[in-house]
C-alpha cells in the first residue's frame, strides 16, 4: 500500500517481539506494529493465535519511506534475521503462528519478493529451500498493547537477553549501513 512517500508491508518471521525490535532499528522505517495476519479469525487475541487454531501468524506491519530504504533492503534484513527455511518454527517457537510470511500490499512488492526468494534458492542449491509464504495482505489485526514496543520496555528480561539481544547484535553487524544509529536502542 502506498501513501505518498510511505509504503506498507507485513512480515512474519517468528516471534513478533523480535521482528519488531529488528525493524525499528532501520532508517526509513517510520512505524512498526506487532499483530496478526493470514488467518480466518476476526479480531483474534494473542491467546487464540498462540493456540495455533486461527491460521494467523505473529507478524509486524511496517510503514517505510522508500526514498530512505528500499523494499529490497527490507527483504534483505527480513531473510537475514530469521530462518526462512524452517517450516512453522523459529528457534524454540513452534507452530503455524511462527511461520515465515510476507504479506504484500502492492504487486511490485509481490514480484520483488518472489524474485528475491528465487535468487536465494538459486544461490543455495544444496541447502534447504525457502518456505516463506508470499501472500496478499487481507487483514492485519494490531496486537494487544502489552506487545507493542516489547523490547524497549522489557529489555532486561531473560527472553530479551537470551533471544532478542543476539538477534539485534547480528543485525547490527550484518546491516550496519541500514541502521538509524550504531546503538541497539537509544
């Protein structure tokens, strides 16, 4: 979806606390909201999505300025910050709600994502194939307030220290040219 100099895309790459923290670090990203998409339940709750019965995935809605960060750069960080070859799992998070998915809002995003995945698979002929779904965004349901800015509010918890911090450090090292600053969070 384009709105002036802003575009929207939704990514599912495991726990939305992690993906929210990663994409909030990037220049040109103006908004990141955790939520649910890809399922059949209207207005799902976290508990319902966690049950694996709604068809929804935990995901983030990203609003970005394509004059500051290209969609392909967002794809690079997305595929570089989670395992897109593992079906319905990221680390110890298991279930369809943790699947790898791109919910596009324009046909250009769809084509770019399909091309990107093909190139990754072509480069890695002996490895496991990418299982990321590429689907049109139908509905996005914003997660409950306690999920928003989770890392910023809870960065001293064991989950953040054990799971999110290493992911953020990896992103900082691999994609330093795309960061708003050199610090994980200011």
